[in-house]
C-alpha cells in the first residue's frame, strides 16, 4: 500500500521569501497520545520569516529542508493510543511543538493532543489560526511572567501588532491601565480594544510623554535592537517593575541597568499550552477578546505572505488558507 502524501511549503536553503516552494511529502502518522490534524488554516508569525532567513529558530530546527509554521487551526483526523481529550472530527487550534518543527505550512500535522484546544466556536478557522502563538505570547508575558494585577499600569510597545493587540485586550481583562505605542492611524482601533492611553511613536518619543517612574509592567514587542526600546523604557518604570523583552531578550548591560534601578528584566520565549488556549478561547467566545486578521492568502502564496509580514506594517495577523 502506498504511503499517503500531502502538500506542504518547504525550503531547501535559508534566504529570502523566494526560497519557499511547494512540495509533496509523506503524511505524518500520530504516535500514542498524539492527534493527526487536517490543517484548514495556518497563521504567519515573525518567527516564521526570521527562521526562513536563518534567524529565529534555525538552531532548533536544524539545517534545511524545513517546513515552517506553528499556528494551526483544523480538524482532528485521527487519534493515537491514549488520547482522551479529543476525538475524530473535533475542530481544534494550537501552537504545537514550538520551538521544534511543527510544519504548519502543510495539509496535516501531528502533535500531542494536549497542545491543542477546542477552536473558539465564534471564529472561522482563518481567524482561529491567527490566535495561538500571538495570544499565548501575550498571555504568558502578562499572566505567567509579569503577574499583572488590577490597577497596575502596563505599557505595551507595538500594541497594534499580532501579539500587541492581544496584549492590550488581556491587560484590560486583568484590570490594568493600558498604555500602547502605535502609529496614529491605529489609535481609534486600539481604544476600541481597551487601550487607555496611546503614543504615536512616529511623532514623539514615548519617554517624553509618559511620566517617569509611573509604569508597573512593560511588554516590549519591539526589542532593544530597534532604537533601544527596552533601555529607553527603564526610566518610565516604577521601582520593582517588570520589563519583559520579547524579540531580542535581555543582554547583560540592559539587565545591569534594570537592576541598578530596582527593576526586574527578563527575556521570554512562548511555550505550547493547550490549557491557556482553552481560557483564551472562552474569552473570545464571550466577546471579551477579538481577533484581527489583515488578510487570508492561499498556502501557495506563502512567499508573498512573508514579504508582506516583513514590512512590519500589518494590523493584526496574516493567515494562510491550507484547505481548498
């Protein structure tokens, strides 16, 4: 009997978007405690295009060929021995295996069942595929890392991006006073999501308009590699405040500066968490959290999706439609 195959987007070398191409490969089979998910839609994240170009996670994935993508929304096609939480036909979403290869830019993926959660019933697969990595990053930075409490002042850099627009909503859900940096064109939208104050970073430097020592938590989604955003955030933070630097982490110099001010600074890397996705899904289904998808593109246009994502100007997320 021939082995079932599937369509996927692969790359044989690191480089620009043009290295992405369609291949036909063997379909994976679920091991015990794993599920086979037929992918309907896959989200596009910055770590995808960074890894494609040899940044991001190449050290984890190893040399090409690799299949990118971690955001999945789809339907359970098969369950391995020991799976008790999901059944064939269930609609699920998840961020399996991160930072190991998940291969979401493909028609099927396999992963441990508990790395998935039921898809929010109010979302299409396209919208659900925009959620996992971005929303888990926002949730884990705010809830698990910074421990945000009601009444605290939270500053979110790049508030209009994929992670940022979830962070604004989660911080509001936690009862925080939310300050965001974003271009002026996105301010009305961010206010509708729950932002209390907004700073147009294209016109003013945020540290010139935010009072010194007034912020409890900073979620930096830009990084010190771009205009020293983390370092410039330190003066606006209260003693014992928490800075979570997501893209570039915390180097020894930044850590020393933070500690000299009585602050806590930490890098961050998101982890698969089906339980948290379940909680996030409930917030979405009750209408407390919304999902922004800028565009949905066919899987075959993965290279073009990367080109658009790399501009850094998208509002919310780009999504690849895998199923016909």
